[in-house]
C-alpha cells in the first residue's frame, strides 16, 4: 500500500537536509501532479524514489473546504484511489478531512519522531529547531509535547 506526501513535508525536509529520513522510513513515496508542481521551486530534482502518480478521479474543488489547497486535495484523492497506507500532511484542515474519510495521517514532526524511534535520528529537538529556523509553522504546544 502506497505512502503519499503533500508538498510541505517534502519542502521542509529538503530545507533542513533531511529528505533522506523519508526514504529511510518509506522506500517509495507517491505524490500527485499538483504536489510535484508545488515542490518544483524548492526540490529541484525529485529523487527516483518519489513517484509522480496521476489521479483517475480527483476531488473537485467544490466538494471540499476552501481552506484545502490543490496539493492537499490531490493527496487525499490519490489516497482514496490507492487505499494508501499513510498520507503525509501538515495542514490541519487537510489532516481532518483525510482522517474523516478513514485515511491514516502523519506530519513532518511525526516523521521526525518516527525517525528517532527507529534509530535514524539521535535527537528530535535539533531538527525541530532547524524547522523553525526555515519558518516551518509549528505551535508551541506541539513543540513542547515533542521535546518533553
């Protein structure tokens, strides 16, 4: 079952030089075309283990909340089409929608925590600080819970 990512986790991990962690956790990642377009300016060349996958039946903009962008919409659509094992999403409205239709979700911070649990990272706090330094949005409560 595939793992499908939105753009923000790919961009954030690239900005802190930790895209390799995603590969360590998941050997292949699928992304829909909208995500490929969104990451283009930051991720100059997608690694060969990130596969752009077309959608057969994308959710139409009118069927989901206006706070969910095209990338998130396509990630959720592809997740439903492929019965994805996991979606990698950071934005709360998209996460809520994905979970409401029965999809499992993890975010960038969750990937860092999984990396530590599996021995790929020794500490999470330095990585969180690096994310904040590149203007990754994370509320203080989440930061505090992760480092506790």
